């Protein structure tokens, strides 16, 4: 007798979709560190200050004294939720014959895939939706917040310090460095003038690596593009430095899972071929808050890139 929907649901707990989201948070540097807002509609408008008020000394005396006038204006940043999804198709016989928890085996890979798609889009603009802004790396290049490998004669410590300074000069407080794990070998050799390491790797669970007091978040899901992608060619991104609070993710729907038994996936009928489809999706938006600052003015941008 064929396995019906009820039998399939007995094998796979729908509530595991929450577990996928929790694991995706662990696997995605963006979900771990960016500011998140809950969205109740596809679009969410986020006002940021565009024109700063000014002040000055009062001129004149008595009733004729004139007080300076100031103007303040805001601009809207629009968060628009877009869907990330995947369908994993598994033969019913595999469930029947398997001696281990198949769902447990594939859940981590699904979370990693979702995290990789999200991180690639927000950091490099890889396959990003048209409604999203440019990735943080190409946007940093456009803003002029770039440190090239030749700027400090190949001194990585000086490059990172210079990138931190660029963000500070724009009026933001950098708190995070992003890269992939291939940078670790270069960081371990860095020393200050007294010969002490400036890179502090985490020594226990629940802590993060740091350098110059900034957290280091490793993009370990395939979303980091060492070459930097076409938007920052010919040289790539070695690291990204910035204020993670200024990168916003809007969560329209954290994560949902649906069991498909009667659908057609990729031209194949699941019912006719005795297969089960596990559809996982989330709806998420991305935006960068780059308000006008006193130090950086209207051209301020909260991230800077260290190029290879």
C-alpha cells in the first residue's frame, strides 16, 4: 500500500521548520549579526535622517536678535521581502529502509543552503533580488570605502585598522569584521609593536574571535566570494568591516516547511514515483541604513572593504 500524507507526517515532524531556522541563524553571518525587524507586510518603510539640523550663535541684541533656522528631513528606506526556498525530494522507500534519522541528516544542509544564499546576496549581491540594494562589498567600493593591498605594503593589520578608520570617519562605530576562514592563517601571525598577538581566537563555545576589539564573523556557508565577484573585479574582498547595526534584515516569515506528496517537482510526479518532497522557504528583506552623519555627511556609508 502506498504511503499517504498521514504516514509521511508521522516520519517527519513539521515543527522541525523552527529547528531549520535556528540552525540557519547559526550558519548565516547575516542572520547572526544584522539587526532584524519583523515585517507584517511585503514592504516595510524605514525612515532615516537625510538632512541634519544646524545651530548657531544668535546675532543681534534684544528684540532684534535673530535665531538661526534649521531644516530637518528624512528619507525612506524600503524593506521588501523576497522568498528563499528549496525542495528536497526523497523516495519513500528510503524512509522505510533507512536505519537512521534522514531528516536529521539533511536538516543541517538545508539550513546551510539557505544561509549561503542569503549571505551571498547581502555581502556581494550574488543573485540578489532586484528590490534589494547592492551587496555590502560592492556598495563599500561605490562609496569609496576601500583599502587596497598596496595601500600599506601588504600589512594586513594596517589594512584592517585603515578600514576601521574609514567607517569611523563616516560617523559610524564599527563593531564587526566579516570574512571566510581562509583569513585565519593570516591573522594568527599578526603582532603589535610589543610582539603580542592582536588576533584573539575564541577559546570556548559562545564566544567569538576578535581583532582590535571587533568581533570577527566567519562566513562559512559558501556565501563569501574570495574573488569579490564581478562587481568588485579585478581585485576581490579579503575582509569587510562595519557597523552591523546598520545592516537590516526584515523577516516576513522566519521559516516554514510543507510536505509534498501529490505535487510535480521538476517535471516528476511525486505520487507516481513514490517520492516525498520537503519544501522549505523563508521570506526576508535586506536594507542598509546609511543616515546622514555629522562626520561623513550625505556620502557616509557604514562599511569598508579590505581588498586582496
